[in-house]
C-alpha cells in the first residue's frame, strides 16, 4: 500500500511536503513514520440501481489519517478522477490544517469515483445512501464527521444524516456538517470557506501595505468556494477582473458584478457566455496581472511551467494542493509573491464545520454574524501565529504552516506513546 500511495502524484506531493517538514523539525523516526501514514484506508464497492434499470457499481473511499487529537474531519467529494491516493493526500492535508487551526480533529477525506453531472438526483441519492450505509460502522460523532466537498452539497449531507440516524434509531445531527440549516446545520457554513479566503486576502494586503479598496483579483474555479470568494472580495471593495471554471474564462478590467455572474451561472451552468465580460483563454487568466490570484479549483494547477510567469502579489490557495512542489521552489526563489498556503487559506470551511459540530453537541444555535465573527477571529489568530513562526525560523509560509500543524500532531503522538 505504501508503494501504491507514493506512486500517486497527489499523495506523492503531500508526502514530499511532509518529508521536508519532518526534516525541518528533525522528527524522531518512530514519530515521523506514525505521523506520515494514514490510520485507516477504507474502500467500498457501491452497487446502485440506475434510472434505466441497470445496476452500476461505483467505488468509494474514505481515509482517516489520524485520530490522536480527536475524531477525523473532512469532506466527501464526487468526481470522475477520484482515487485512493488523492483521498489519502487530502486527508493528510486536512490533518495539518485542523492542527494549525487548533481544532480538536484529525484529518479525513472521502470520495466516490463518479461524474455527478451525468447522474440524476435520484441516482445521486441512491449512491450517497449506499455509501453512508457501507461506512456507518466506521463513522460517528467522536470517530469521523463528514462534510461536503467537490461535487456534493447540503442535500448529500442530509441523505447521509438520515441514513445514519435511521440505523441509530434517533436523530444524530452531530454526525455530519454542512447540512441544511433546518436539520440543525450552521448559519454561515455554506459561504465559510470563500469568506475565509477573502478575509485572509485582506490581512495579506494589509501586511504588504496595499489598500484593500480597489485591489484586483482573479479567481480560478467558480464552485462553492470560488463563488463566495468572489462575492466577499467584492463586498470588501475589491475588483474581481477574471473568473474561470470548466466552461471557460471571462475578463472585465473594471470588475465583474458578482450578483449578475451568480445569476448567469445558475441559468447556464458556467461562467462562459457572461455578457458583461469578454471571453479569454482559461490558461491565460492565471497569468494576467493582478494583486490577488485565487486558485479555487482542483490540485496541481500552478506548476513549474506557469509559476515563473505569474503576475500576482498574493497567491491565495483556496483549493487543496493547487501548487506543485517544483512550482513552490520557483515561487520561493522569486520572493515577490506572498503565499497564503492552502492549509490556512481554505480552513474557513472546516473551522465553521467545527462550530456546527459544537452547536449540535450543545443543541444550541449561533447567528450567522456570530459564526463569521468567530471564524475571522480564529483565522486572524492562525495568520498572526504563522507569520510569527516564519519570522522566528526564517522560513516561507508553506513550510511554516505545515510545520506548525505537523509539530502539534507529533507532540500529541509522542505524549500519548505507542500502544501496546
């Protein structure tokens, strides 16, 4: 299994980052090995009755990286390219993210290899409920708490909640986060990740001495995270000039109206064809001049090929693992780009998921204002702690963020010891 994981490019990237951090921290060999590898790797075959009468078998995965600091936390994605290596990498990154943010969680991630755009909602419901049924023995409010990710949303979480609660014989809202508010979901959860990205961008602009009002941005990816990042940055007074998604890319030098863009995407399914902006090449949009570049799609989009040509002052990694290790080296050598690494930049989602879990355990609800205010407080604290760590250790923000997260997990493992 080690060899299989290391041969996957996404897990290989995550493992390479960990090895660099472990060397930096001079971790003891036994602790190093225990921190690196997942605790559990679960694989499921998921037979589903399709609308046309066929039975199709899908494959699902759940990786629980560590439970040393608490239950694992992480999303469930539906995507045609999902594989166990990618899921394991995402679980590892989530582990360091939760640790960096001071959340009492380990890292988890799940995925089902499918194309949700080609499945009806009834087929998606059958698939989701089958996955929930298969994984029920391995999850729980103190074991593994899932959330939405790429290709899933609050409705999928509602189906998982209902399936688990039916098996338990009682309503268990704390088993899942990112669920509808009427099922004791949290106000502010839907926009949390994008809001957090935009908030951290304003903190980075302040550190660079650049005004937030009128700052320019480009966002790659217009899913849940990208769309709310666009809206929140606009609300903060920034101009989002470029946006791209799977349908294409658009550009307006005077800024794109976020409300009109959301309405267009709801009607057409993509940003392409938006009348108040001109179409441009999706690869080119990453290379246009801006104050802030936000990759908010999938992994490994900033590479050694395009990294030398980036023309941004701030790279805000809203996606998980958008920058390859060779590209990281290019950015570090350039020294003119302020990097907000993914484990911090997109931590708004898991932080508000934590708030939702706490509210469910207490059977007490907070307002959206309370939730987003608490989120900004947590993000600002982590941001300032990261910059102080980097200043003390004379390192970049990528290494600093991962080192902070890994070190906290390593200390817990060392303190708890190895049983038996």
